[in-house]
């Protein structure tokens, strides 16, 4: 588990952020330099996060290329320019203290749904992995804008993942591993949903059942 209070220059934290970005390519949820990755950390007494730099291929990432951004005012400190999406990372960290890592992707099946402005309804119980009875799709706004950050925070209310219309996916977690796993899960669910749609709109599980599933997930995997 990544402690959110690790210092921003922690070699282990920087290595894990780079490994997560590379894993997003290796697992096929990103290609080339799509997406970005961040994780909470501290710079002295300043709370913030390190984020992948803008437009640097993940294979070429070095620990020094990651950029520290203050949560308080969005001020970036680093040798490179922070990801163009630093605003929605910042606004999500500011709004959601329990989230400590964010993975953004353009994963193909989820993005295909998002291009129709469609989220993922409770057609399958695993949708609850994102924290609720559906995975919403935020309305379109230009990448990197405060409007996109606002839309993302709204779509993410009570959830750990959302789609972004005509754009992609945001998945969050308490750790980088959790955020990456959820990004992969969202892509997998979107793929199944698109398959199910081939024979018509599938029925959805009702709210009571999804509440039961969310409760059971609370103890799932615990000895
Ligand atoms: P950055 O290279 O600036 O992170 O942009 C990639 C992206 O996916 C923007 O949405």
C-alpha cells in the first residue's frame, strides 16, 4: 500500500508511478502517450501529488521527469511540464481525501461507450467495484480545462471511476495498484457491456441488489 504521506522524492514512490504508467501500456488500456498517472505525496509540509509529465512516452520516463503539483493551489514544481490533465487530478484529490492515486486512460471499449456519452449501468454486479450502482459518463469538455475537471469531479461523486465523453476513463484508488486494477476492470466491463449490447440492451440489477453487492465487497478477500 502506498502511504499518501510519502515524500515526493521517495525513489520507491517514483518508481511505482512509472511502473504503473508503463503497465497501462503493457495491459493495452493505453497506447503511445495517452493517459496519465498520479499519486499523493508530500513536499516538506506541502500536500500534493507527483504526476507523469506531459507528452513524454512512458518508456522514456525517468524518476526526475515526474512533476510535483501542490493540491492547495495547483502550483507545479519539476523539470518538465506536468500532464495537461493535472487539473482534474488536483480537483479530485482536493474533493476526495480518501483517494491517493489516479490512472487516466483512453482504453478502447470504455472510450467507445464514452464516445456515445454512455456510462456503464448495473448490467453486471462487478460495476459495484467502482463504488456504486453505475459508472457515470461525464459530459464532454476540452482536455486539460477546468470545465473537464468540474465534470470529472461531479461524475465521480460516490464513485472511484467514471468515463469522460469523447475522451476516456478516470480510475482512482487508495493505492496506485488499486487505481490501475480498477482502470483495467472498467475496460473489461465496457467490453462485456458492448458484447451484451449486440443482442439488445441487457437488463440491469436493481438498486437493492447493487447495495447488497457493495456490502459484500466490503468483506470480499478478507480472511
Ligand atoms: P498528457 O501527455 O499531457 O498527460 O496528455 C495525455 C492525455 O491523455 C490527455 O487527456
